[in-house]
């Protein structure tokens, strides 16, 4: 009879366990607890408890053995560890936190992007049209979602949902479109594939901003042109501004009879010929009417803009800056190309600390009257103490204490005038730093873009450029490579072989 009870208990327990597993699997697959799953779980539980009740004597006898007790202790300990892991996993899921251990914080949104997303007043949706998810896109979108509740993102297969693709205006696989209400912006993928934080944030600003701001380049006096893709042109600088959501155009002050009303920022980039007095008056009038301008004046030129700069207490030095510190050799530059690592306290340069900018052939920019108080100025760019001025660049340049000035020297100034409301002005003694041949070097592009952002009163755009990976490749000489090959092919295997022989000899 006892054997019969034992067999019945085992049968009931086995069937009960099987029904419980079947009910759980059915619930996991369906995603909801339907009637069939409930019946399986209830029946399995009843049979399992009934089997334990019928065979309780055998269970007590089993656990009274020493081997069973040890096994039970091990099982309980294993279940306890498993329970702790489940609890930790649940707590981690409820309190999501990611850590970016890369030096450049490549997988963390910039503070500016977080601020923009956190400040959204309407929903913004980013849709990637593709058959399969992309890990990089998914991770980036997760960072954005964590920054603000109004941000949403998804991947849509345009073949399964052609109506969604049509509504968003997707034209091909891989399109990434940012939308807010009726406004939509397609984000261009990089040559390496994927989209960057800068592009996504710029698109968010485009679809949520009330007005697209316009940057106007003055032409007619030999200025750098945004249409020129040669080394001395400004086409790359222009492309960078467009990526940040600005509209750009060229203007001729004479033809327009002044600065057009839609110019939010005026750029005068290295004129080589003089402005007419009437044109200078147009620039002055624009600044007096809450205008914002970036004026870049190269050395050994006189664009006749003094009348527009004097009310701002800004004086252009009649000199060329020489950098004798030797820092320029890091970039293969000579003493006529000063490097700057010392920046003023300004939103333009706040993120350039520990970064370099360099200026091919520059002049000083200073305050005309240091006692003047109605203009607030900030020295943005300062050269090293070993720099000095010279009247003009010659083959052999030496410091002359009678005529020259020792560093640090100021190459750029920002200015505001409380009496002129929102007007802003930045003057830099060089225009080549933002040319196609120089803007990609060091942090020159950041300086140019940050300056435009500050002038346009778009400080939230400052320094959201793509992060780059530091090059950590190690360059070895032929001798070092040969040494590593000997270490890898002979020395290390030899140590292992000798150790093995020694151990065998000792134990034989």
C-alpha cells in the first residue's frame, strides 16, 4: 500500500509540475493570462499540492537523511542567490542608469542637447525607416528619451507600413526623419552610416523653432565667400552653419541699400578692399538697431571700418602677431601662425578650455579706451607670453622693444552695449582661421560656430558638435616591432616550454 501511495504521489507531482510549466509557457508566449493558462496553472498547483499531501511520509523520510539535508541546504542557497539576482535585476530595470566610460563621452548626450530636449514644449518624434533596428541608433534614441518626456523614437519598416512612410515623406530605406506637428526634417546620414547627435539636435531645433535665423555674408570687397570651395573659401564654414539650422546668403550692401532686415547675423570675413563711407555707415546703422555682427579683419589691410568700430571701443592693431613660443611646430606652423590656448570668460569660448585654435597671419584687436564703461568687452583669444607684434611680416623678424609689444596679445574681442539693447559684436584679427584649409584643424570650427551661435543668441547650440574618438594608435620603430616579434614568437613560448619541462622533471 505504501508503494502505491508513493507511486501515486510521484505521478500527481509530475503531472502537476508539467501542467504548471505548460501554463507558464503559454502565458509567456501570449503575453496575457487567458482562461486556458489559468486552468493549467490551477490544475497543476492542485495536483502538486495533492501529491505532496499523499506522499508526505516519503518526503519526510527523504529529508531525514544526511545526504538529503546537505542537498537541501545547497538547493536553498542556490535559490536564495537566484532570488537576490532577480531582485537586483528588477531594481535595476526600474531605476535605469547607464555609465559612459569612454574618455570623450561618445555615448552620452552633451549638456546642451539634454537641455534642449528637457525644454521641449511639444512632442518630437524621430522615425528611422528600415527593416531591422540599428544598435547605434537605438542607443542614441534611448539617451534622448531619458532627457525629456516629449521625445519619442521608433523604427518603422516602410514596406509593412507604407502609409506611415508616405505621411513622413520617406523616400528610401535608412531615412531618419524628425517631426513635430506638421513640420518635418530629414536627417542626412554620415558617410560612415548612421546619424549624429549634432544632426538630430539641429533637426529638433528646426522643427520646433518659430523662426529660422539667417546669417548674411557681406560681398563686394574681396571677402571670403561661402560659395568658394577652394582653400581660402568659406564653403565648409557655411555648411557647418546650415547643419546647425541657419539659413545663409550673400549680400551686397550697395545693391541692397543697407543690411537686409532678415539678417540675424552679419559676417564680414576678411575684406581686402576698402568700404565706401556710406557702406561703413550702413554697418554702423545696423549695429545701432540691435544688429549682431562678426567682423574679421586680416593684417596689412585697411577696410575703412573704423567709424563702425569706434562706438564699440574697438581698435584694430596695425601689426602682425608673431608667436615665438614654438607651439606652432605641433601643427607644422611657423611663427607667423599664432596658437591660442588662453580664452576669455565667454559663452563663445567656455568649452574651448584645453583646446587649441590657430590663426594664419593675425593682427591684434584691443580696446581703444580702457576707461570707457558704456561698452562691455571680453578678450576672447590671447596668445602666449612669448608672442610679440611686428609692423609687417618679413623674412627675418626680431622683437624691437621700441616699436613692438610683447604677449599675451588679444586676437579677438566680443562686445555688447547696454545702451544699444540686444546688439552684439565680435571682432577677430584674422579671417583665415575659418577658411576651408584651416577650419578643420584644432578647434577652429568650434570657435567660428560658437561665435555665430552667441551672436544669434542661440547659446543652447554652442558646442554640440560631433564627438571624435582620440587616436590611440601606437607607432613603433622597426627595432621595437622586431623586439615584440621575438617576445611573441620565441621568448614567451620558451618560458612556457622551460616551465613545463621543469615541472615534469620535478614530479617524475
